[in-house]
């Protein structure tokens, strides 16, 4: 097995690289995916820390840069399944904070969070989520992305549609001065959508956290200073 001298998210040296042979019932693409998972330091670190997905590190890195998750904050996690971002939010806001997650997919409970099986396009959902928070949100998060088709333009548009749905909920639930974080694909939010966001928020940035794979086209839009 080849040796890899890179360093993982904890700063420790990586273990030997695992090679996966293509089994008779496994496609080449599936073999590549499995090998990437086995050798991904963020995947290993997520397992060791009890996070449900490597995506937890993306939020940790964004929070370290922008200081979004404050003690006592009310946080809304949209498209929360499987719960990695929800876990990070609960830990960072502490017992005095409140974290509410929502998704159309069922997910295992997260200690310290209130989770809802909800369709974000339902006009009654924002009020329900705000009531569960006990007031307007300090931060609205979404890591939602549409299943990829392999056609980048299509994938970009489908993920932007989910982003806009989350932005609508954020507009209905955020308090003045609050923040919004959402996933977009390469190219980010542009045109009328970006103009809308800049009108809603005082500061808007596109960021690619280190935990986002180099080959991934994902970016995160971080908007702060909600104008209400």
C-alpha cells in the first residue's frame, strides 16, 4: 500500500493509504468512491468524534472564520439530515441556545436539538420553526444540494433552487442582524439572486472551506447583518 504523508483535520499525520480492488459486483466508480472514503482524513476524524458526516468540519471551519455560532444563539438548520451540522450547532451554542432542524427526510434524534419532518415549501413551516425556536433565529443554515446529474449547469440550477427556498425561510425567521449560510455550486449566487441577498444583508461572501474536497464545485455563501 502506498504511503501518504499528508495531514488530516486534526493535524496528525495520516495512516497508510488503503487501496481497494474492484470486485466483480462493484463498478469502477463505486470502487473509487469507496477508496476515497477510506482514505479521507475528514471521514476518519468524523467517525472518531462521533459526527454523522464529514460535512460537520465545513461548518466548524466556517464558524472559526466568521464566528457565527454564539453561545445562547437560536439556530435553524434547514435540510438537516443526517445531522452533522446540527451536532456542531448544538455544541457551539451551548445549553442556553436553541437548535431546530428540519428536513423532508427522517433522521435520528440529535441530543439538544428539536427536529421536524417538514417540507420547506409549505407556507406554514416558517412560523412553526420560529415557534420551536422560541423567537426569531440568530442564524439560518443550509447544506442542502440536489442529487447531481453529472450536468454541471443543471446541478447548479437545481441546488440554487433549494438555496432560494432556504433563503425564503431565512427571510421569514431571522432577526435583524442575523446571519445566513447556504450551499451553492461554482459560480455562486449571481444576478438577481445575488442582488436580492445584498439587499437583505449587510455583508455577503462566497467561501470554500478547507474540508470541501478540492474537486468539488461547491461553495458556501455567508451573509451577515440581516436588515429585516
